[in-house]
């Protein structure tokens, strides 16, 4: 195993000049509010769920067995399946629990909305806002946060290399108020149903996955998946009447 490490110093040579980019919403970037009055914006919540995607039946994602919006609780994994609304409710409850922990430990008492969202996003994925990166390249953020050197923090996020796309997204939120393109939950659900239909029809699901897919598809659409047994259709129709 290599002990190679990249430099974790940010200086004038590698500091990213964010003034070269267009700020999409100067109000959320520059207007400070008390930490106690801030909460995750709808834009951040949408970014998180559209990146996760919804699956009504359990499947392996990034080497982990999950269902819904990346839920790994065994009770849900072994359930009848998880319709989108139930999956979202489970996810947002966990999200808000983590957000409360973040607010109780953050080291500034005022932030802009974009600063709050970016630091919360980092915390949600890594359980810390004090550092970003890995053993190969890690940046310590506490002094930058205390000094409100947001361009240094955004640069650290971008250069850390760990979860590269997510950290680049955080830096864009932080400095530019750019959350990417919103995707309505109805579209997220429709895309999940399309994947479900395709994988079920192709015979790619095991027995439990197939049963979950049958349940969720009928619950969401009131239509049956192809080639289902009539006895199974009657059970679902009665169960979800």
C-alpha cells in the first residue's frame, strides 16, 4: 500500500477564484441570518433526493443493500416494498435528525443560506464539517470557517478528491448559490418505476425483489406488472383496495 499523500495546503497558486463564475443568487450567498433561523433549503433537499434516486424494491447500490431513498434499515429492506411517499418520509426524518445535530455543533452563529446548505451537505455525508478529504489528501476547515474564508473552504472541497462530484456540488452551492437543475419528485418516482418495470420484465430480480416490485408498481399505478399470476393479482388487489 502506497503512503503517497498530496499537499493539503491552499495558497495563492491553487486557490480557486470564484469571482470568475456567475453567482446565481446573490441574496442566498451574501445575506447572513442567525443559525437558529436557518434550515435546509428546498433546493438542497431536492439535490440530495435526485442524486439518491428512489427504488421501491431493495437493491445493491454502492455495495450496500438499500431501498427507497437509500434506506438500509432491515425492516424496510424486508418489507412488501416502499412506495415513494413513504420512502421520502423516512428519508426526510433521518435528514432532519442529522440537521439538528449539525446545528447543535456548528461553530458560527450566523451564515448565509448557501453557506449553511453547503456545510450541512458536507456534514450529512461525512458526519463532520471540520475536515474534508481522505488519508491521501485532507484539508482541515476549522480555521477557515472561523475566519469565514469561504473561498478557501470551497477550494478545499474541490481539491480534496473524495466524493469528487458531491464536493464540487457543495462548492458551487457555497460560492455561487448553484444547486443544479431541480427535478420534481413526481419525475423521480416515474424514473424509479421505469427502472422497476424494465428490470422486472427482464427477469433480473430475485423472489423478494419481484414481490416488492409487484406491490409497489400496483400501489403507485393501479396497474399490474406483465406476466403476473392471477392469484398474485387478486392478493394485491385485495391488499391495496
